[in-house]
C-alpha cells in the first residue's frame, strides 16, 4: 500500500516533512497547500506534487492522509475538518494553545474514529530510542531521575515569539513529552523558574528565553529540564537517565563524529546547527511510524492525548513561574473525574 499525502503548510517544518514523506518508499506526496503561493509552488515543484487548496485536499479521493504544518492557531480546526473527511492526520505540536480547545478537538477525533498522531519527533530519534530500550531491558534498573538539556543555537524572531504561545508551549513542550517517555509514569507536580537572559526584546514580548523545570511523579521520580534560546556552540540536545542499577545517556550529535588530537589538544567538529539536521532521521522514522498506523488502522502514538498532556505540563510550568510555587497538573486538567480524555484508548 502507498499512502498518499497532502501537505498543509510549506514553511520550514513543512519542508522537513516533505523530505521525510518523499524519502519513504511507502508514501507519495500528492499535493501541497500554503497561503503563500510561491512557497507552495516551490515545494510542490521540488517533489513533483501538485499545488491545491486546503478545500481541494479535504475532498480529494486521491489523498489518504495529511500533514498539518500550518500556524498553531489553525491546527485544531484543521484536525477536525480532516478527520471528518476521513483522512488520517499527522499534526505538528501543539494541537492548540488552550487545553480546553484541545479537549474538544480530541472528542471529535474520537467520535469520528479518526487517526491522529502528534509531532513529537524526538521519541523517534535513534539515540533517544536506544536510551528507552536500555530502560525497558532493565539495564539501569528502576528509573529514578531524568535530566534533559535542550538549548537552541539562537532565538527566533520576536514576531514569532509573540505568536508562539511562549517558551514552555513552543520549546519545552518537546522536553515535557520526552520526560514522560523516559519516566514511564505520569507527572504530578511541576516547579519552574524562568528568566530573560538572552534578549530583552523577548521579555518585552511577554516571554522568557532561559528556563529550568523540575517535574515529579506521585512515586517521587524526578525529571529536570534546562532550556535556553542561546547556545553559542550549536544545537545542544542531551539526556541522561539515572536508575537503581546504573545510568544511560545520549550525548550531543555532530554531522561528523571524529576527534583530532595534536599539539593544541583534543578537538571535535561543531554540533549540528539546528533541528532540521540534528533530527533528520527522527523525522523520517516518525513519518514511517505514522504510515504504519495508517495501514494497520491502529491507534497512533504519540497520540492526541500525549499532545494534551504535554500542553497541560507547559501551562503548569508557566503558572509555577507566575505564582512562585509548585503546581499540581490537576490544577490545569481539572479533577480526575473530568479527565476521561487522559485515560487513553
């Protein structure tokens, strides 16, 4: 079976997903839609696809699935439209910036029996997957503490900051998902600190550029996250998991993994410059997994519920910063009786 794709959004992340789709022998990119005609023309031409409107993709008989790479405030509406149209949906994070809007969207996905996968690509990174495998095999015993370092080489434009939903919903949200992926338990309490150390304009826009977060589960397991919008040495992506019998870590990756030793000492090449190159294989594996879910008609993972939980953790972190205290996730999600959407399927 060849899964036929429509791509919604031809910007930076749309280009990443177009490459992943067209590199997969079980997929074909049929159509591209974008509000900017030139962007759609360029990307469609590069991969031999057609340029179509979102409406045309929605009703097309020759498209099985869509990849949503449009601005965040369009995601929930597009998910609902396309599951109602019978298309499988892969959507970049977040589903929306509002927890209640995400809940209502997921109820429609459930009612329609739709396939929805949320783009937490780091779960598919081979190095991070190897960490998870070591945990599953019992090599480090019971997980006790997780450390995640994620620092961008530079801050995005302030215009982007203003519509991003803030660092916790835009950047740390990936690390919240990774913490859940590695801890193996749901997070109960969030404590966060945030500052503006990189660019005053980010603070003027109402956001932060440097954050530290502590997550705790009911059993007492911890995860710590360190985020910065500035890493002068490249795209810094590291994790370590400490367990009852040992530890496992994934180090930073480089385009070329060599080490030179001479009279000046030991040197290694620079890190990857950003996510487009660091996570190339993760994006390819992610789309491959989505194709498998479409073919098997089985529930996709990461699911819409995973997207909802990560957003709730982001909201809890922001509340912790604003109020200077630890925040229980239930303060964001509501009483357990009202959280049936969290119970999974």
